[in-house]
């Protein structure tokens, strides 16, 4: 027996003694409906990000050991409420193990079939129902790349969209349906850098990042994804790039709202090789976003609140609520036109109770300074945007950008004394980094880490920590 199996089996045995006792029968009659009040034990789920294996347990001691010793660092929180002892209408649910993969099965035909597939029975992990008792929800068992995971209805569809397949309904349990508590002041936003080098037909980095974000949404409390532009390399003349990006983003947009800034490589200004399109007027071509809007029409964003131009996603804003506060993500075109900045001012000023995040492709230079250039074919510069929008309104809190460099952070103080955090996340990396920005509205902090799931690589030098932020509540 491996060290991992031995330790987890030992923990399981100790839990069995505590929860069901030595003399408890492993079989309970399901002839009568279970008492809904008996489903009062929290069932925790943790995930090993490197393999997608998962573990569910009644014990936070076991989740801690699994994280510390075996890499089960993806904390999915409480999956459901189950019963920790036998009772009327309850069926024992066994934990089984085979070669790095845990599965769970209620006693009966499912259990027999899994044992026949060479999974070893470990112990009765908890009790649940095999029928819907009205107060219960189905807990499905899903499979992906040889690993299994349990999911409540609220999470099942997102996992299916990410490539998991539903094996069966494993059991029925109580599942909370309450909305996120406004008392929870912390949440996260995923910031995806320029992905232009990840959308070739043979590249799996983009899809891998999406899958990781969906799988870790609950653990990270992800509420929004912001992509900083250059989604494609020259998608305007090679629409297949947009087709791939569109397809691979669908699992994520099923799980959370998102917005993408339009970069120069997403417009008709850039042709194969990354250079300017021959004979094109770049000042006009950079506003030709026909291909982008065909792949990502406004109808694809159900939380969209308004746009600068009807039917175009180039300049738009979305709202969401998290951390006990309202948030407005303002997505602006590259080196925006003066009329666009004027429109953006009206959006921000008309939403004084929302914390504004400005998303635009070019803003910070690689050294963290605010760029004073319009790229040679834009209308205004990032400095113009700062002077006429970002520093002007007290509810502008964060600016996200890409385009150049790799990673940078700066803070500025606006006209009204508010601290403004700006983050550059670009990379053009051989792997697939993503910045996870955690905001705590009570503490007035924003911290971020950068991680590449494709290679399981962290970027500690690019982590940031900003305090002294004030958020509108």
C-alpha cells in the first residue's frame, strides 16, 4: 500500500470510529424516506490541481493533511450536507481508491460495479439517500482524464462545459442555495494576459487555463474574468483564431461573467507576422473589429449594461456584486477616441455607488509608468485617459491592461484622494499564466498572485499587495 493510501486509510478508519462507531451496521434500510433534519454534517471537497483528483470528507483535519502532504490544495468548500450516522432511509456511501483516484458509491449495484473495476473499498465515509426526498438534491459523479469528482447541480454544468462527463447520480444530499453572504468581504477576479500565442490549432494552453479557472472557481471565489486584449494574433484575417478562442471560452462564460479588451492584434490593423496590414490606414483599421464582434456579439454577454456603439462590444460596461459591494467593469477600446472617453465619463459619474474597474489593452508600460503614446495610430494616449477619466472620479479603483512588458504594478492618488491600483499583466509567455486578484473590501486591500496551470508554475516576483484602498459600499 502506498504512503498516501495508508495515511488516508488510517485517517478514514479513525473517522469511522468517531462518526459511526465500531458496532454500526454498514447497511441501512432505504424503505422509508429519510428525515431531512438528519442531513446536518458538512461534506468538504478538496482538489489536487495538478491531476484533477478530488477528495471529499467530513473532516477538516483530513483536508488539511491532504493539502499539506499530497497537494490537494484546491479548497472547494462544502459540497453538500450529509448524515454522519445511520438512520431511516439512509444508505452508506463508501469511499474507494485506485491509482490516485477516489470515487464514492452508495451500497448496491453502483458499489459492486466500481469494485469490479478494481477500486478498493476503504470505509463508509458518510450516509445519504439514494432517492429524492424533496428536500434533497442529486450529487453527480463526473469523470475527466481518468479522475472523478462529485458535484452539486450548481457546479455540474460548469464542469461538463469544461470537459467533464457525468457518470451517474451518486446519491442525494442537502445542498445550500443561499446567495453569497454580503458579510463575506473577500473575492477574486481572474486577469488573463495577452493570449495571442495560445490559439493555434495544436495549442492546449488556452483551454487548459479555462479549465483550471472553472475547476477552481469556488476555491478562489472567482466572480469575474478580465482578458486584457490581444486575444488572437491576427484574428481579423484568420477568423479561425477567433473561432478557437470562442469555443474554448464557452466553459468559462457558463461559470462566471467576463469581459475582454480589444487589442491591436484583434483588429484589422494587424496582419500575419504581427506587422501592419499592407496598404491599410492603421488609424481606421484599428477601429475595424468586425471579426471580434462576430465571434463575441453583445448578445453573448447577458450582464451587459450598456455600450458606446449599438451592437458593438468594443466599449461596454458590466456590473456584478461581490464583497458586499457593487462593481462596474468598464471595457474601453485601445487608445480610445475622445468621444469614447466622454461616454466613459458619463458611465462612471452616473454610477457613483459602484466601484469601477477600467479594462483597456494599453495603459501601463513595462516599467510601470503610464504610457504617453498613442502607438502611432490611436486617438488618445493612456495618459490622456488617466487625466480625463481615471483620476477624476473617486469611484475608479482599479485599472487592468496588457500589450507590453510582462508584469507591473503602480498606485496613484486621484483628484478626490482615492488610491487607484493599476496592474499590467501581459507576458506573451511560453506557458499560460493568469493573475488572481483578491480584493477585501473590509480591509481595503488587493493582493494578487500569478500562476500558470499548464506547467504548474508560480511567479512569486510578480505577486502584488496593495493596502489603503477605499471601496464604495
